[in-house]
C-alpha cells in the first residue's frame, strides 16, 4: 500500500515559514497525491479561527466530495495559530483530530495509517490510529527530519473565502502588544543558562544566574518558573516565549515539556542537569548530568571562575 | 431538574470544564495491555490549566459582584467515571455553585471530539453564557476540547487566553491572548463565548475548610447520554475519531553523552573538558 487512495493536503501559512518545511517532509510518507493549500491574510483578511477553519474546510470538503472513494489527510504545522483553529476544522470536516504528532507513516502490513504523539508531558508516546476517513493532523515543530528534502506538491491552491461566507463580528482584534519588558536578549544570545522548576524557588534562582554570569550567558526560564513568579516573563524560553538556538544551552532542573523542547532543541550544544534520569530534556541533550543541580551548578560556576582567573593571570 | 439559581440582574452564568488527570509529578507506568497507562496507584488531580480556568471564573465573579449587579452563577462540568466526582467536589469547595457530572459507561473511550460533543450538550442545557476551560490537559495535551465546544455550540473562541475582563456594557469579554514569540493579542468576544485559558493566567487558590464542608451540601447533578439527548453512536468509543494502539516510552537520547560521575566536582570538570573540545569555552 503506497497511499494511492489518499489525498494529502499540506497546509502552509503564507505569512509564516514556521513548519512549512516539516509539512512537506512528512507529506510523502502518507501518499503521492500531495496538494498544497496556502493560507494568506491578504486573501482571507485578518486571522480569526472561525474564518480560517471555514475557508480551509470549504476547499477540502469540496474536493473530497468529488473523490468520495479516497481518504483525505490534512497536515498543518503546529503553530499557535494552527493549534487554535485546527480542531474547528476537524469538527467541520467530520475528521479525526491528531494534534502535535512527532511521527507519521503506514504499517508495513495492510498500509494502515499510524501517527505518533507525546503524552503525559512527553513522558510517554502514544501510537494513534484514525477511525475516520478524513484526518486533520498538526506536526510538532522540529520532529520531522530537516535532512530530508521537502516534497513538491502536485498542485498548489490559494485558499479563498467561500462566496457565501460572512465575516462575523463576534471576535474582533483590538490590538497587539509585546508580552514583557525588554532587557533580555534571548533570541540573539550565543549562550543561555535556563532555570527550570528544579531550582526550587525564587530565592534559589541565583544558582542559575551565577552560572550564567560565569559563562557570559543570558538567563532563561522555563514556563513553571515564570508562572510561579520566580523570574519575569521576558526570560521565558519555549514556544510561548522565545524560540532560541544558541551555540550553548544549559538546562538546570528543566524537565523538558514539549513546548520547552520546541523552543530550544535547535541549539548547537545542549547540556542538561537534572536529578530525574527520565526527564524528557535528556532526549535532546548532547551532554547530560544526572544529579543535584544545587551541587553540580555551583561546582561548575566555581571551576569556570577559577579557569577565567587563571587565564587573566 | 434542579431549580435554577438567580444569576443577578445581568443573568450571567459561567460554565467551567475540568478534566481529572493523573498527577504528572509521578512517573506513569504502562499497563500490561500496552495501550493504556496503568491507573493503579495513580493520584488523580484536576488538570493544572483547568484549575486556572476555575480560578479565573471565580475572579470574574468576584469582580462582577464588586461592580454591583449581582453574582453570576458558576457551574463546574466534568466528564468521566465515578472517580471524577472528587474533582467536582473540589471545584465546589473552591467556590463553584453547582456541578454537573457527565457519567455514562457509554462515554468511555471517547476522544476530544466525542467528549466535546457530550460536554457541549450539557453546557447548552445549562445555558452557560461564558464557558472557560484550560488550554490543554496535562495528560493528552491535545488542546482540542474547548475548540470542539466552541464549534459545536457555534460560539466565538479564543485559545491561550492570558487575561479576561467582563464588559457588561457590550455583553462581551475582552481577552489577552498569547501569540508566538512573546507577543500578545487583545480581542473582544461577544457573549456567549468559549475561552481556553493558559497556565499562569492566575495562581489558583486552595480550598478552605469551610468551602470543603459547604461543598458537601452543594448540588451535584449527573447526566448521561439519554438525559442529554445524545446519540450513543456519537459519544465514547463509538463516536471517537481516533484509537490508541500502543503506548511506549519515548526513544531515548539523540546520541547524547551521559556524564556519569559520582562527585559533582568531577562531573563539572568533565563537562568543562567536553565544552572546551566543542570550542565553546
């Protein structure tokens, strides 16, 4: 089974490159009939989840209606915008919804579709089988090999507003603003030391700050650290904060939620220090130390400071 | 049917949807079937974003009360087996006025679409003007159920909400929504609406002893497929679009090196040597 009975829609947001390559890498594993649907604010107007879902569903349902015997798979990058409207699309299409997948393919025997996704905060992975003939799946950022060449679609369609659709005023955009004050340049940083929940409290963040200063690094924070008020939001690394790709990323007591991994897994060298050997952060780390960060990080800080002092003298 | 409580002159009723999940601090075990998490020894808790949803509803109610015009009513909803009653009692202890437990053997094995259809039917029956849920659950993290509610109920929707204000004059809510890359968007949604709140929007309170005692006397209603007028084929396993075929440990390591050294100083020194070889120091 090669998926000849399957139509694969690869959805791309013209306003953002995020995830479009991954969608094109994943598509060919599911079938050769690859169609590209482009979403574009110029054509659809300002983003609203209802409008984007409806415009896309009108296109896909329209073509599906002409090819009833075929299966339809819709692949979208798992951006914040997509994750908001994709479930609406799935309900409209009567489709199975499989969000934030990290793997997709067909069974060797029978050619059945299988998707993989992380569950329980990335502590386990589930293999999921769709029961509906139409599938809407979103792709976890970074999970689909950047080594493979992206496929070229057999057809490209710009998504338009259906003629009979009215723009509703139920949801209006009043404005946009930056989430936090400035002063922290995580996106441009060459080195980052990130404090995770494992540092233990606001009064213990200094263990990470000291190491950051010994390394000449910016100080990052995981979401729980920011949510608990241990560090301000502008320090937050992850898909809801800053996406970073420094040369050196040191994670102190960060367990490694999917959102965090999405925000930092592109770093050149990742060091993880955590007392839990099963923490998901170790799956992306190049160097891992299983141990008490309150012992290891101060030792590291001291050795780095001694090393710097030796070099100066 | 229980008598509806007064909801103030604004007549607002807020519905909060909560999901009971395994405590994520513990390491889950895979059941012998290989398809489920072993739920023996699991400590069941309210999913963290859903606790924030409940807290946000309580804050909105307190603000509305202070502004005058009566107290909006808060109803907590949850779908799941008998154990879920504990989560609903906790919601009542925290300040919800009533609770609705969607309890039916036929709800078992549902996915976000099937569960969303059932919850939507209960929310419609209770005529909730504002529905608040967590942005994603701590167990499956699909971030789908609140969107399904919005679609099935035909209401405007916002996900990753970081602040909410009730706007009485417009009969709307003003919300701050997280975008990527540290940006926020300010939106106005006409009521009735569905909001999915992000973790960190507030710090959920703890239940007081008085609240816990009061919770025992607050109404908790059970609803099943037939009382909600649902087609049994549209809920539970029969109505689910997906099926889990296996659960596994994630593949370990991208070929990372474990620095396995008993002493923190030795581990630190070894790491520094590696970073020097990587030309990072």
